[in-house]
């Protein structure tokens, strides 16, 4: 049977180039390997030239593959399964890239493309190490391309190709018809959770971070295979700095994304997926410090090898955790089951590169030179090594808990996460923060080999004194209120805060007194300063984070069925329901859900919430703003919400919607009854009567605040229900900028709507009433107060800039390049983290 | 550094590590009947929504009260109380991981992790359903 209207050419082109890329990467790997084993310079160059050609063919092929996918998705060719699954016609073009790397295949391709970029740079810069380094890069590349190969081999499909056809993948009656495509109206599209600009920018940065960790391990391999022990460290240091910078930024971008557009209520939740990317970074930073130690003192070479190889192992292990579906029961955002064949491939990738390199490392362990003399306890390298060890141990601690599902799989156990997962991590890592803070602060003033004690004390006295004073001031004037885990933990938080403040000040002092603001030499100090700020910001923002939508104190609450568990007052009820148009007290704010507004995206609605904060004594309005959290309401009433956040310099007010009223399919049929009432008149409704007490002009009270230019009339009405209860209602009419506007009032308990529409000819007031069984529109929301969250983002930006400064000074870049690269990174990160969504 | 000092460091590290691991109170995955044996103890239940019983949730009256019934693979059921909003996809979920503890015959839930076919695109059955809708 021939099918109509299919576009098979782009898929065939793409598939051809996948196979070509796979073959080319293997040829390139083998040729580079051969070249690395040949001593004869002439012969070696021949192989290298051949291997380079294969590499460039591979790079060209992968770019073509990417363009083919892009073409298919942008043209909505739903005959391709990938386009059907990830693209849709209503998707805005800006999300086109995001929908490509939403899937496994697209993200593997992204990773492989970064390998091409890095490989090209390495070919031109790594000189005599090119052959062994590119052997590793190409081996990794061939394994990555294998994941998307999609070729049958003995009846098993190896890898999953992005070019398979929908009709071959799915069974369904429509596929037996030649014109099946006319029945597929639209694709599934990008998951609404991911429709955010961070989805466009975060994956490329994170994957660049992951991909770049292959460079340090390639350098380590090159030295192990040529038995040129120490030389690699100096050459690999800039790459390691690059990796640490990009991976660190990528991880925090994930945190920023989670904070500002996902409804997790924070930037870090110790989710296994987050941990899986943090652990390689910690080990990489440990390795980075050991390499710096070796570079200056020839110590710690063995540890440098070990950490760098381990980093790559953990990068691949985290790939394994997030992509095989093994985290299904513990993580909110891991991929689900990918299929046995895929799992085996990922498993092979985890061991194929790292195990041989580890084997070479252990085989040569004895030959790797060390210094026999013990390090002096006053030397910088001793404490840097201790710091690396602490980072390494915390990484091991984190990954041990994160790997629970793996033990369960292997040993058939049923161990699960601890009850309070975040606390289980926090209580340990808060101590790590104390140690790291003290080390990063004090070790700046230590010298390699040994330090004069008097000099050290002299230099440390000021920072230590200021840090102690600052911490005491904080305790008095801005105490942390995180008491729910007991005083012990609070003290630990204060200690960590002290250590962070100390590190911040000590590094600033180092820049001032030792480096005399020669920032070019101060990359490390700047990074440490940023890191201290980041940790300090985390401690404060999490320690004093508050739920302001606390329903146990305010708001509407009518128990409607017996709660068999009873209510626990210790856990605040975090959700608050707001009725449309009814002001509700929330924390210090009076919040009114004003209206909905549809967006140009399908199913997406913005909810306008008016926040007002008044001084309790003078009644003066101190803050007045509108937040617009939004939500996608899908078919079958699924809801995906994005927060609305008010950013202040010192704190954020963060809200998101957790429930919305389900619109009734039958429209509200009740209509307003019109009454003309004089003062004192009463009108009956089905459950009682209401009285117009008076009309006030421009009142200023609890409820209404009109500006002097407005004209407002407010009807004061008392509703007398048959059961004897009384309610007050204040429908109003206002004239603002020559625009007539009505503020209706609702007596929720009576389902009575009141509207004040004007004055009739005979000097009576037009009051309209409506009764309805239909519930009014409402939303349920959560709201948090995050103090000093900007310190976290600022710390990250400074830390990343510190990495870049170290990097450019290591490669001895010219002044122009230095200023340009630091300036660009600073501008980009500052914009992304502090301005983009403000 | 001397080998001896490295060994000492490793031993200290291992000891700290063991201590830390010990200090974490791991929970377990349980069935409803085994959770009922462990009254008041924090467990993870893997179950499914019992669609034959009502879901009680009315955000207008109390947004922090959800009650539903869960049934596990052995066929046991329990009432679940969750003091939070109803996860929007609860009705569509095919599997839920409930974190909390059994109090009498009621499971007091702190956290719900839903596995929804609609959210994940790797489920071919669901895709087949949606492609044939047209």
C-alpha cells in the first residue's frame, strides 16, 4: 500500500547521516588510537589526518541529522513519530528547539553535537596529545550515536532513531488507510510543564557541562597511555575550570527554572535528578583543587587522576539514573522506562569509557610519582586536599541515598526515601557548609608548602572579627526562624551562616590586601566569594522562607466532612481559596482574585491577583501590585500551573495556583432582578430580604480606597437571611478616568449577587440582585515569602565569573579577550538570573 | 602525604560515612496490609486510585482536605487523607506512590507522587489511544 502525502525524504536523509556519523566516529576513534600507538612521526601524521577527516565527516553528519529533525518538527510532519510526540501546530516557534530536546533522542543528539564542537577545538589546541584525547572523544561519540542509531541487529533494535514513522510505531485502525495522515490533526506537542524559555536555554548549557567533562578524562587518559605523568594537569586545568563553570551554571539554571516557573515551591528539593547532576560537579571541583595543588607543589597527582576519572563515571551514572526509568518512584522529573535495549546501551556507555581508564590508572598507580615528604599542616595544599576530600565525601553521601532505587533493583529490597528527604540531606550538608566555608575563607591566606603563623593570624584577625560581629548582628536583628527541626539544627545553620560570612569577608580581604584588587589574579578568590554568597543566600532564604497562604489562620474554612485523622496544627494548611472579587487576608496582604485573562496559547489562562499591604495603624497603602500566576487547563481538567512572583531586591512574593473552579458546562442561567430602592427600602429574595441602609460617597475604609480623582458611590446593604443571620454587602459603582465601573458584591453563603448600577430618574437607587445555585469562580493558591533569594543568584553569577577569570588567566589570554569574555559571561548570567523574569 | 596518613583519613571518612548513613531514617515501600502492621511508621505505599469509591474534595469549603481510597496490587484498600490540594491528575493516574503513615484504618498522606500516562510520552498505549481519537 502506498500512503498519501508522506514526506519521507528528510527522514531518509537524516537516517543515512546517523549511520554515516556512527561509522565515521568508529573509524575516527580507531584511526586516532592507531596514531597514538605509532612512534614514526610521518606515519602518525598520516593516521591523524585520516582520523580528522573522519571526525569532520561525523560532525557534518550530526549537524545534518539535527537539521533534518528541525525540518521535520518545524513543518509538523506527523508521519514521523518524533514530530508527533514532541511537536504540535499550536506550539510557538520559540519552543521548537525545546521540543527537539524534550525527548531522549534529541537530548542525546544535543550531547553529541557538543562533542563535535569540543572535538574541533581540541584538534586545533591539544597538539601532541591530540591522538589519545580524540580516541576517547570519538569512542564516547560512537556510543552516543549508537543510542539514536535505530538499526536492527539480530532482531533487536539497537538505539532509538528519531526518524521512525508513526505508522510503524503505533497500531491503530487509521494506519491501514492510505490517507491516514489526514486523520492526524495535530501532534502531542511539548509538555506544558516545559513551555518556558528556560527549557530552551537550560538543556544546552547543562549538556555542554556534561559533554565537557570528557575533556579532563581524555587528558588523563592521554597521560596514562603515554606514561607522561604530570604534564596533562597544566593543559587540562583550563578545561576543568570550563567544565566546572558550565556545569555549575547549568545546575543552578535548573534551580532557577524550578523556582520561577515550576510549582515546586523552591529552587532545590534534593530530587534524585538534581542530585545526579550535582554529584559529578562536586567531584569535578574536588579534582580541580587537586590539580591546582599539583600544579603548584607536585602533590596530589594520584588524587587528581582519581577524581577526574570518577567525575566522568558519575556523569554517565547520572545519565543512567535519569534515563532508564529506574528513578520512577522517587523523582518527579526523571524519564520513564526507556525499554530494555536502551537500558543496556546506557549501561554499556557507563562502563565502556571509564572502566578501561580506571584499569590503566590502577595498573600504573605505583608509577605515578608522589612526594614522599609529608605536607606541612600550615601549607595551603594540605587544607586544599582536605577540602577536596570533604567535597568528595559529600558527593558520596548524596549519591548513596540517591541510589536507593538501584540497590532495591539489585538486592530486591524495598528501602525508600526517608520521611523528610530534604532534612536528611540538609542536616549533613549544613555541616559540610561549615567546613567548606571556613576552609575557603582561611586557606586563601595560606601559602603553598608552609605559612608563617604570625602572618596568618594577622591576616585572619580582621575577617574573623567582622564575621563574628556580623553574625551576632544577624542573630539580633534578623534572626532565622527555622525552629521546626529543633535548636541543634538551628545552631548548625547559624554556624554555616557564620562560616559563609567569614568566607565572604576573608576572600574580599584577600582581594584587597594581598592582590590589591588585581582581579585578573583573583579568579579563585572571586569564585570562593561567590560560592560563600550562594550558600549564605540559601541558608537565609530557606531558613526564613514563609508560607503566607496559611489557611489555619485566615480565610475561608468550612469543614464539610468529618476528618478521620484530626487536624494537626503544627503543619500549616498551605492552600488558601480565593473567591472571585472577594478580598481575603493573607499574611500581611489583602488579596483579591480579580479576573482571568486568556493568553494566546491554547488552554492557558492568567489569573490576576491584586495584592495590597497597608500599614496597620495609619492605613496607608505600603505595597500595591498585581500578580498573574497562570495555569494550563487541559482536556479532562488537568492543571499545570506556573507561578507569579513579585520580585523585590530583598525578597520575593511567590504564588502559584493549585486548584481552579471547574467551569460548569451549563451556563449560569440566573439573571439579575432589577429593583429601584430608596434609603431604608427592603426587597425580598428567596431566602430572606435585604435592606438598603445608605449610600456613601467616596468612603475611605477597610474595604475601599479610592484615589481623589475617582468618584465612587457605595451602597450599604444588610442582608437578613431567613435563618436569622445577617450579612453586610457593599456593591459599588465608580467613575475612574471617565469610565463607569461596577464592583459587585457577593454573599457567598446565600449565593446572592448584588450590583449597584446607578440612580434612576425618580432619585431612587438601582440595585440588582441575582441568585444562583452555581458556585462562584474561585482559585486555590499557595503563596510563599522568600527573603534574600537574590543573594543565591548573585552568588552563582560571581562564582561563574571567578571560574572564567581563572580560565582566561590560565590560558594567558590577551587583555582584550579577558575583558570581553568576563564581561560577556557576567552580562549574560546577570541578565538570565537577576533580570530576565523580574 | 604518607600512605599511613591516607589510610587514617580513609578510615575516618568511612567511619563518618557509616555514621551519616546510620543517621538517615530510611523508609520502606509497603503494601497496604504491611503498612497496617506498622501503625504510625512512615512508609511509601505503591497503589492505585480506587475508582469505585468517591473522591472527596471541595476547594471552596476546605482546600486542604482530600480524601480518597487507594487499592494495592494485592487488592487491599484503605482510605487516604491528604491535607493539601487535590493533584489535578489524580483521576487519570494509573499508579500512585503515597508517602505517609497509617493511623488506624486511615492512611495519613504527606506527599503524593503520580504516574500519569498523559504526562509521559513513552507510553505507546496512550499514544495509540490519542492518535485514533480523530
